[in-house]
C-alpha cells in the first residue's frame, strides 16, 4: 500500500508518514560525554497518530481537530489511511514525500517480532507507548514490551527516537479498557516557535519526549549530566529511572529535579518518570536516549 504524508492540523501542514535490576557503575571516564546538549523549557503538545473518517476513525477531520484543539493540543498529525506496518520501501516513499517515518505499534497482533524489527532501517521514530488498548504495549511473558524493543534497537542498531501516540479511533464513547479514545498519550516538542517547518525539524531530530499524564517542565543535558524537572512531584511516591544501553537500570532517583552524572560506559542514558496517583491511570514520561562518546 502506498504511503502518503499525514497532515498536521491546527493550521499546520504535512509532517509524518504513518503506517530493572540495578547495576554497578564503573568509575568515571573523564573523556566520556554526551554527544549533544539540550536546554528545553518551552514545549508544544501534539499527537502524531490520529484516525478520522478519512481512514477508520469515527469522526470527521474537522471534528477531530476541534477535539484536540479544545483540549490543549498545539499540533496534530492526521492519518489518511488505515494503520499499516512500515517496510523499508515504504519508509523510502515517506522520505520522498518529505515526511518523517514513524514505525507504529510493533506489538499490534505481535506483527513485528524483535528479529524482524532489527531488519528495518531508515525510520526516524519508533512507537514506544500507545493509548490503543490492543497494541500490547507492555508485551507479555513471551514478547518484549515496546519500550524493551526500543532499547534493543538502540543497543544493537543505532539511534531512533521514541514516541508515544494516541492511535485514536473512537471519539463518542469513552472507556479506558475497550475504546481507543483521544488524549491518552502524547509528545511534547521543544521548538522556538509553532510553525510547520520548525516542528518537522524537531521531530526529525528527536526534540521531544513522550508523556502520559506527567509533565517534564525542563530538560537539560550538558556534556556530563542529565537533569529534568517534573511537575506535580510527590516525593513519597514518585521517582525517575535513568536507563542505559540494553535497558540497564543505572540509577533510581527520588528527588526533583532528578539528576544523573555520567560515570562512563553507559552507552546512552534516557530517563523514565514514574508518578503514582489514585486516579487509576498511568502517570509517566520518557525522554529520548542520549548517546555517549569517549574521546
């Protein structure tokens, strides 16, 4: 099936083609440093996998755009076809259209086993979290979670960016367990302004994090340290896991802002925020993986 660009709504244009155990850390290596620095404090909220009546959703595009806009979203990618799995050819077609390739729901009906995922290349973004109740985000006893698939790809292949999506289809009946409703998982993009080409570049370069009812208000990466400030922090229940190559737990931090200082040998470092609340919903946020270079 030929891919076409999805559409950024809310006044914007085309963007996407859609389809722990703790470990000992080695002593510091003075030459080890993050390969990029970040100082992110201004964010735009968006969803990059959204169905309407143009595919298999049950609300027309105007209504869907209205829902997201009225609920505080700054941008939206509307999927013009039914969900499909990306292959190398389709990724190339997405790039030819000027889009950013997002590999969706690898665990949907277990359609993309780990070995098959590792054979696919060229996409920029991998789904790591979803509001769709049938995509098996958490995996099971014989299948890794989407987050674990991401760590495998990062460790055995190369860097791709992780994104959470709604994969919305149902806009009239709301039920967390059996409906694919809007507003469950989103991304927060940092960019100097809300314009199409600026957002496209931010997505292409991984300037975003995934959020599910949690908010990172500031993210800083210096050559030697990662630090993030989290809103609505409750020290008695909340923590941040700093995770390295292969999904290794590097450190669990219970303070806010949460800080991690490089020791060397991590491969990469990413942060996973966990916040416990009594509303029955998950509250979490996941940063990108920031790779380390040893000069």
